[in-house]
């Protein structure tokens, strides 16, 4: 008998009919003799709706109250799913994050799981029940409810799988798996049957929305195989794991993009120790998460500093950086909100020269200007005009022969 953790995303439990469909799928897993722990997201757009409601009563919802409010979305879906399973004659019980023993730090709206006390879940499993855990939430030492950040139910599921020693964590969603590129942009994109944790982490961090990056990190840390598959059919999905990859023919595994990029450039910055800290400390304090940072080589002790942020944070970033730039004697501070990034990812690129050059050549053949470049050992990212991102993705997908045969 295997222990399996399954997670169902918000669109898969969006209404009563879909909840019944999920109950049927869980029942099938149970019928095969498995113990099953299920994690659910809130129904459909519930989380967005709750955030809107909070903003209708106040411009600035209190962090603690907002987290309790958002956690209710997952309570609704988990209780309904437990009822649907019981209606089919299966023993099932819903548990809130707190009841499931999920302990977090106190960072509201992006809390990290510190530990899981699995006693209650284990007890219910032993009693022969399917345990349905409300995703995306936990509890602090002071017994305050926290949430893990948008998309955090994936992280709940992988964390539970790790703590319970589950055989696999299966994430069921409205797509069939991970593709070589977004199939809405590139109809020739291929579903990957398997992918390594590192590659998946880069893809998820640079635009592929099918899994919360923190869930991939946890999976790697505890070596939990994670399956991403559809909740609507039995198509095999994509397995994320740490073993040797059998079916990798291509060194570039995927092309990904993100349209949520804005750039700030501080021009004419005096080049002396402490300047970068002076600029970036207040940004961090303001809760602005800075992505790519580039500093030019200085000429006569004057340099330019560029960084990117999410578009929604640009105004705030300019408000923070503007006065500091003036106070340190920088010449000016400019921004561009119409950017996007496109990345190629693959562990096979490591130690193999020529991938960057081929990527840049491909973009230049499309007449696309590269504004910033960043790399990791297994990723190359170019920041370009947002209007050209789709063309870039299509051209790169073709150039790196990801269409399959
Ligand atoms: N319901 C939360 C959200 O929409 C968490 C999740 O779906 O994983 O972000
Ligand atoms: Mg959701």
C-alpha cells in the first residue's frame, strides 16, 4: 500500500460538478489500495474575489486579517470535497492547515513552512480515511493563521509528501503537464514526459506558471517525485524528479517567457563602495522584490545601475529610488514599463559553449533588440520589448529544435 499526496488546483474544483469529478478521481486512487492525502486550492477565482472584497472595505487591509480571510477559500473547497467523497461512500475528513499541523513563520501573505506535526493526519490515515487538507495555509506559534503566497497549495502538497514520506506528490491541474514552450503561443510545443528539479525550478521561476517554485525546491530537497497532470483526463503528464533523465535528446529543454517586467536605470552613479547597498536596502525594506541587477563597468568613476521589478511595483520602486539617486549625486533615474523576458533552459547547456551566441543571433534575425542579459549555469535570459516576446519565443523554439519530429 502506497501513500500518495494529490493536489487539485482551483480550476479543478471550481464548481460542484468539478468537485464531484475530483472526488471520483480520488476514489479511484483509493480503490487501488493507496492511502491518500489530498490538498486543495480555493474554488476558481475565490482568492482573487476575497482580496477584492477586502479592498472594498479598506484601502489597506491588515495583514493578519487578510490571511485569515484568504485561508477561508481553501476551507470551503476542502470541506465540500470531503462531503462529496463521503457521499460516494468513502471515509473522508477535511483538515485546515492548522489542524494538519502545518507550522509557519510569521510572514503574513508569504509565510514559510517551518515544520509539520503529522500526528493528526497519520491518525486519520490509520483510521482508513482520505485526508483532505486545505492548501496554502498554516499557523504560527501564536496560533495565528498565515498563508504561503499565491499558488502556495503546491508547496503545502510537496511539504506534506516530504513529511509523510509519500511515494509521490501528484499535482492535478487544468493543463496536461510541462511543455517545451507555452502551447498557446507555440502550437508545435511538446509535452515533456520528465524533467529534472533544477530545470523545472528555472522554468517555474522564469515564467512557467504550472507549479509554485518553492514546491520544486522542496521536492528537490526531500527527493519527492512530483507529477504534473490534468485533472480532466488520464494523459500521463510530466514527472519532475532527480534521477537520470532517460528521454533527453535536446540540450535546451524549454523556452519560457514573462511579460511582467519593468526596468529602472539610475544613470551617472558615482562608483564607490556602499552605493549599491544605499540603493537596494530601502527597496528591500519597502517590500519591493528586485530581479535582474546590472551594473556597468565604470568610466571615470561614473557608472549606470539597472534593475528590474514586477510592473505593479514600478511606481513604488521609482518613489523609493528617485530621492536616493538625487542624494547620492546620480544624474537621473529613468524607467521602462513595457518589457518582457524570454529564457532558454536546459542542464545540457552547462559547459557547452555556443548557446548564448545562438540565442542572440536568433533574436537579431528577428530584429529584436536585447536590453539586458542574465544567465545561470542552465539558463540564459534576455530582457526585450514586451511586444516582441511572442516572436522571440516562437523563433527560439524553432532554432533549438523543440518541435519534436
Ligand atoms: N488559492 C490560492 C491562490 O489562488 C493558493 C493556490 O491556489 O495554490 O493563490
Ligand atoms: Mg487559486
